[in-house]
């Protein structure tokens, strides 16, 4: 099994780059689900973690809890090849020592692969209006 590498890249042979390792494919599926907004895919409008909405909500335990439940259920339904174990949300506080943009949310997904053990995929969601020359992507 293989999937296209995201963001799209050209391989050395001139074709589109693909992922063939199971651990890379599962990680890519998790990132894809979390970074896709609901209604973004016309043929599957319910697909997506809608994570970017967290940038514009108030940060409180109720919002995070609701998102966590919805995202965990969605990941379990849409990511094949791994068992999704947990999801953690971390609001990144911006201070004078931090290199993060003001509105940044980190999503950590812990999952288990049959032959590779427990792994973690991390997605950082940043408000595009906060990005500048010195921003880390």
C-alpha cells in the first residue's frame, strides 16, 4: 500500500513522491484527518478533524474536551492500519522566550502499530495571520 506524500512533492524519478512504509502512511493519515475541515471534501463532507476551529474558540476545558471526543471518534473511524489510543491538546502560551505564534494549538495523537509499537504524531495548528518572517512552521 502507498499514498501520496503531503505536501505534494516530486520524486527523483520525476513522478509524484509516495509513502510506502506503514508507520509513515499512518502518521500521514492522522495529520491529513486533523488538518482537514468538515465540509472541505465534497464527496465526503463529514470527513475532517476541524482542528483549525480551535484557533478561534475560547480556550477552556469544555471546548478541548468536546474537540477531543469528536476527533478521537473520527480518527478511530477514518485511520486504518493503527489503533488510536489517545489524543492530547496543548495550548502553547506565547511569551518572550517562545518562538511560537500567539495562537498555536498542538495536537498529540498516540497510536499503536502492530509491528512497530506505540508512536506519537504531533500536529501544530497556527493562525495564518500570526505568521511572519521569523515564524517556525
